C-alpha cells in the first residue's frame, strides 16, 4: 500500500457518510483495497455515535443527509471534540463558491466535489492526516513544555524517545498507538499499558545503544527503565 510518491501509507479508520448505499459501497471497496478500514453511515443523526464507536481518523461526509445535514454534523463534531475531531472532508455535489465557504465555516477541513477522481481523494486524505498528526505532535510537545504536566517515568521515557527519533509522531508510529493516548501518557495523566511500556523501552534501547550508550531520562533518574515499576 503506497502513495503516488512510493512512501508506505498507514492504514486508517474511515467513516463514509452518504445516504446513497451504492456510493458508500463503491468508495468503501476502493479504500479497503488500499488497506484501510471503513464504516458506512446512511443518516446524519448517526454519524457522531459511529465516529466515536469506530475511533475514526477521517470522516467523508455528504451534505444532503436524512436526519441531520452534513453541515450540522460537522458543527456538532467541532463543538464536541474541537481539534480532537477526526479529519472532516465534505464529499458533495454542492460545489459553488458559497457551498465551499459554508463547509469551511461549519468545520470541514476540505471540500471535494462530486464526481471526483478516487486517487485524488486518497491523496487528499493522506495529506490531511499527515498535516493533522504533525500539528497534534507539535501541540502535544508545547502542552508538555508549558502546561506543567506531571513528570513520570512513562512521560520521561516518551520524551527521550521523541528526542532520539526526531519528534512525537515518529514515536507514535513506532508504538502504533492513537494520538490521544500519546497525549495522556506524555502529560502524565495515566501510565502506558505494560505491553506498550515494554515496547517503548526496547525501542529506546535499540535506538540509542550504538550511538549514545546507555539511555538516560530527562531530569535524572535511572536509565534501566525496564527494571522500574511500569505503573508510572
């Protein structure tokens, strides 16, 4: 599964919102062919619940929906989740300049007009996900630096990994965990699960043993993190 430039694409969870079942099925087939997981939703008033249950990274939303319009869905998601909402892309036959202004005002990240080229939509989805996660990674680092978050063994381990690997996002990809979980662990709000803690420790050891010697943690403390209690 590769992008047009040849770089591997990360599997995503994508909700497809459209009252046209054939459109949902055809787009779902394309996305699954690229290795993504999909869920179809056919009523606007069922979208928020589906996104929460599915843990969606991206929502592709038609504007003309029974139960609730796509514009109202986007507003509800932004009101409820703010910047934590998934990437929201309007996929619609409403393509006038005014329509595009309305979708942006409602909280959509992008506006794609029907008919569309599937490869262009796939590229847009991955570009927006990359931008979103890069922004979230910067926001997490800033919140840790300036918000007085708790300093725990787990948060120190993740910060050290971020220094070694060049940022929070490379760490998240290596650990294969959601951005929201990374944010909580970095703030010291909760400990990592034991399996993730062991994986992070092994990753740090393997990343540093040839160039930095035995790894240490910011702010002092023991370097043999795997020997310490993994509860935080």
